[in-house]
């Protein structure tokens, strides 16, 4: 990966957003578009899922960091977060994704377990984490998507 993805971020974003939309439409059997893309963010707010992603230029090196700013599922502890990470890893080469970040805005302790499980490291403070896609590849079960 190199800095070409920084320059192409706006060009790549619509396809990235469409792929996230298709993933959640299939997963939750939504007939109409569920993702609301507005560069550089993708927002999904439906009954079964609330998700807010940012498609950012990486702060830690070349490539793209996808920041998970909001992640909430009606049915918890069913592997939905793991499946999202696996989907982002699967998309990594196409979109230049080199890392994934998680922001914690509320006091939910389950996010702490989630970030530890997948090897996220503190980034900026105790409420922001980041992990390299290569680390996720090692830690994710092979049947996650």
C-alpha cells in the first residue's frame, strides 16, 4: 500500500459505501438501501443495526483507516462486530485499508473486551483504539464473513 490511496480516497469512497450497504442489506434482509453515505462517513440507522464509519486517511502511515465511531446491534453477542471486522479485512486490498479504529463514546464495558480480543492498541487515549489489518487477519476466525 502507498499514499495513492490518500489521493484516491474520495474516488474510492462511493464503492466502499455501496459495499457496506450491500453487506448489511444481505445480512439483515433489508430490501432498500440502509447506508447513508456522505464522504467520508457511512451511517446506518435501522432497527437491527446502528453503525457509523469514517473512511479516513491513515494517521499512522500510508493507506486508509476505517474508524468505527458507532456500533450497536439489537441482538448482541451474536458475532456481528466480528463479522464487520472480517468484512473490512476482506475489503482491505480493494480500498487501501491498512488499519481499523474504534472510538468509545459511552461507558459500555463490552467494547473493552472486543478491542482486547482483536489486538487493538490504545490510540490517543483510553477511549480510542487502532489495529493493523494484518493483526486482524491473524486474530479473526477464518469463517467470520
